């Protein structure tokens, strides 16, 4: 599948690229197949491994197919049309987003189906969504309050047409983010939707990723299932029912608790929304993925993102300053992880004995243990932790083959 994106160019504004001359199209730049280390790039720069991205997309697609899950991967991770297209080609039925702007971007790109995994209360975007639905756009959003349903109804009611805006009543959990805190509240929201004009209840939404462990996630998902049964018993659900959940930490629990045909008399669609899987990482998701923790027999994910940065100073024993900081690399869920060192002659060696202790805006303080050594001018390859705050720092991300030939460019739209 090919999505619609504007023609983009590489020039002096493109971080990580060294293009002091005239602008060049991204397609032409990638067609030259430059080496990452051949002078067309400057440091720091984040790259994505071609093989790892392809492997991760295939792995989750197969997981969903085995378990009878639909897949609407969360686009907020990458906001990259080339990656959305690859996910849709692999069997994803929609792209999930977190904000109205992200939904607008997906619609402009030509994404055929969007799940806004959040409450939508702003009248302008609501009217836009209703107008797009009237034109055939497949769109879903969440509701967790009667006041929110009223805001939706007021906005949608002014839009010409008859097609309803479909919403999912969201069940949360104590201490979580959005979502009704009880089944009773969820039922009130469902009834408010039933009584409103131009709004239709499509099912129930949930998010278990903020819970502390798989046992807690399982109990919560059991509550979601029970809530769906209750809404169905009260005649508040239609023939087709959507149930959606799933971050990247407990998608095995979602498959275990919510997949299958467990709602008699209804056609059930269980939609998983995991997003960080596409690049994985060397930090929190390496430790949290179900493939590592609980279901290694079902697959594995590879860390696809690497940050290459240069040692710019070694001012004292045991310390190296690397030209990479908060403006370039994620740091909110763990600091970058040194993987390899590229010496001045181009040879690679393990980054044993190196550890990032802190980062400033554009500098990383790397502790150099006894027996380890780095020199100014050498490059260090770092893995990252938490891809959701990595992609947004880069407008253009080179895709590299195993020999670090650049074979494509990912353009992000945050």
C-alpha cells in the first residue's frame, strides 16, 4: 500500500544530513545509496535498521493472525507514512493515533481507517471527523463521560448528513489515565450515546499498559470483558462489537483475555493497538516485551534504532563527552545504551566499559571504566530506550542495510 505524502527534500534544514549545497529530493538522495560513514551525514544521527523493522512488523502481524486479533498499531510512535504503509501491507486494518492532529495527518496521508485512542471533545475536530465519516472515512474515538458524549452530539449535530460518528466507551482503572472508573459509569456513558443523535456506540476500549504487572493487567482485562457482557445484556451494543486494548507490554494478556468469540449473538472484533514494537529498543521494551518475559516461543523483536554520535572530548580520566543530548535522543525512560565503538580507521569494537551517566541538551557524559578507552573523533553507536520519544526528534531517519548503506529515508510528521 502506498500513502499520499508531499514531495520532500534534503537541505540545510535537515538534521543529521550534511547538505550545504542545493536541496535534493529524498528519493534522489536515497537512490545514491550513500554510506552512513561516507560524508553525507553528520553527527549525531539516528538510523533505523532495515532488517529489524521488517522483522518486527512481520512478527506482530503473525502474532495477531495466530490469535485472531485485528491490528491497529499505534501511529504516535513513528508518525511515518512509509512505516504506516508497511504495517497496513502486513495486515493492519487501521492506524491508531492519540490526537486530533495525528488523525488529520493520517487522513491527509490516505490512511483508510483511523482509531483515535483518546477522548475527543474539541468541536472543530469533531465536526471535521463527522464530515469525513459522511464521505466514507472509517473513524473511531473514545468517550468516558456523559459530558463528553454531549460535547460530541452538540458538535456532530451541526454537520450535514446522516452517518453516525462511532465511539467506544472507555473503561479505565483506578490511578490510570482516561476511562470510566467503574462499570456503572461505563453504562451511563453507553446509555448517553444510545440517547444521542448522530452518535453510535461501536464497543468498548481499554488500555492496560500502565499497570504494574501482567497479573494486574489480566484482572483489568477480565473486568473489561465482564463490562462488555453487561452492556450487551442491557441491549446497548449492536450486532458488531469492537473491543480494543493493547500497549506493547502486555499484548499476550490481551490475546489471552479478549481474543476469540466470547460474546454470543454478536460479531466480535478484538483490536490490538501496540505501537512501540515496530522499532523495539535496548531499554524498557527489551525488558518488558512478552516475547522476552512470557512467550519466547511466539517470536522475538529486534532493536531497530541506533544513535551514532561522536566523542568530542576526553577531558579527564574515566570521562568522555559525546555530542548527543536531550535534543537528539530519548532519555525519559532510560538513558542511551552504548553498543559499539567505531575507531578512526573504521574498525568496530564492543562498547564494553562505557555507560551514559547523564545528558544535557547536546552532550552526553559517558563513564569510561578502567581498561576501556575512547578517543576524540571516534563514533559510538547507542541503543535507545522508549521509541515513542525518539522518532519525534528526527524529521528524517536513514534506513540502513547491514553494511550501513542507506537504502531509504523515513520521514516523520509530528
